[in-house]
C-alpha cells in the first residue's frame, strides 16, 4: 500500500539506489509511475506493506517500508530488485552498480569512480568538505539527518591526503 514519502515514520527502512546518470524528464515520469504502481502492490508473505519512494535530484531512487506495520521479507526485497532490473534493462539506467561515488559539486551530482578516488582527493578535485550522499542510510530518520555529508565525515576520509607529522 503506497503512502506519500513524508508519511513514512522515521524508523521506516530504506533502500537507496543511485543511477549511473541523471534521469531525463520523461524517464523520471516513467520511473515515478512504475515505482508507484509497484509500491501499491508490494507485499510480504501475502500481506500488503506500507511503502513509499522518492526520486531525489533526478538520480537517486529511495524505497521505503514502514516495518512497524509489516516487515519486508527476502522475497519481497527480491521483488523490488526485479522491478529495478526491469527498469534498468528497458531504460538503460544502471541502479545497482556501486563502482562510483556521488558528490555534490556546484549543485550537481557528479559520480567519481572508486578507483580514481585517491587521485581526485590528491589533485584537489575533491576535498574534505566536498559533500557526498549517504547511500547506506538504513532508515528515513537517518536519511533526513545525514543524506548529504562532508567527505571527511564518511568512509571517504581514508582517501584524504595525509599531512606530514612535524
């Protein structure tokens, strides 16, 4: 059963999917319609789930389930991944790759391959205060508080250039 995203409680479980590129207006409209239809019929063991989703910055798809009403099971989660794979195949958008990290640069989402992270920080393309997105926020409350974080406050801090000890 679909509910507006803002009606999900802070403890609602989230899954955040990053697309490999920004959606066109037509793609975003199609994704919105298909994910809404999926949420309307999303069930676990035959029981309707209280679900919602949000498209953020035309590049992130955030699915949510109020597990206080009913928890998502392995099979129901697999169903959401099948829906994503179907969108992916038809639209040529990769939602499942984790080989690139999103940053907010000049108001736009820029994806940097993980293999280039050390070089991007060393060259100054990225810095400690470069905003990034918390793709592993497990609940709506955590997402609302920490969706955008500074690189130095995340696992990316390991790529920051080390300052010599005097």
